[in-house]
C-alpha cells in the first residue's frame, strides 16, 4: 500500500521565520504534488515535481523532490500570515487513477 | 480558469434522509473524484469516475453511491444519511494523464443530525 506521511502535523511560527515541511513514503512515486488549503475552501495546487532531485521555487516557497522519488519537502522562507493553511502532498497511485494524499501539515503564521 | 462547483457550501440533514451532493466541472476532464475530509484523517477517497457512466470504489464507499450521466457532472448520494457521515465533502476533477493536476471544488460541509 502506498502511503504518504507528512511532518510535522502542526506548526505555529512567527511571521518572518523559516520552516520546512516534509512528505515521506517508502514507495516510489512518479510525481508529487503540493496543495494548500485555506479554511472553508478546497485544496489549491501549488506545484508538481516530476524528476528525482528536482527543485522548484514559487516566490518564497521552495519544493524539492528526493533523488529516489520517495520524499519531498516544502521550505518557506520568511513566512507571512498569508501562508497560514493546511499543506497537503499527493501522488498518483501506481495502479489506478487514484491519488494518494498525505495527512497534511497545518501551518499557522502569527503576526 | 478551471472551475469546479459544488451545489451547496453547507447542508444540514436528518438521520435517514437521502442526500444528493452535486459537482460540476467546466474543463472537459475525464476523471472526477469524491473525497471526504475529517480532522486527523486527511482526504479519503469515496468514489471516482474515469468516464461517463464509469465508476470505481475508493477507500470508503460504504453508505455512498455515485452517478455520472454526463461528463461534466458527478453526483454523490448518501442513501440514508447517518451521523457518522457528518464531514466536509470535496469534489475534484482532472485529465486522465499520470501527472495531472486535480482541481478541487470549494467543498460541502454536511451536518447530519
């Protein structure tokens, strides 16, 4: 069974601090996606990483896909209150059309 | 802009009622999904459909059924609502490829009394 584990589950930091969120699996994924979900809304895609070792930047957010394609990280530099939300990683199942979702990291950035 | 809409943002129903949740997408996506989201349990797949009239069970299909008569519309049906079906329900759609983005609707928060 393919599983994605995210850590930490909860994170509360001050504005301006840096943070890293992790998404790990014992299985290889062909790609991984990161979503952010704000309260009362559906998840919105931030990035898709496809190649092992790939690094993608989205303003203050840096995403990395592990060399073995079993893990990914999201690093936020100088967090802002607008970064508050639930961060989810997801990857396509190797056997069906399903997507496997991690349990999420709930981030709160305090002013 | 891709748009996935869900028929209701909030819904309150009584135990035993039949509940219909509707989802419509405007991007001609082949795949459509229904998830429920509960604190501490993440997103769990209820059903998905990869084509009109085609459906497959997800991880937690018990107590639910689905209907996809048209490509753009995917309905989730709670045959006899129960209190343990109180949850946030999210619909998503995507193209069929392996590295395709899932686009989510805003969600329906269902309370079963």
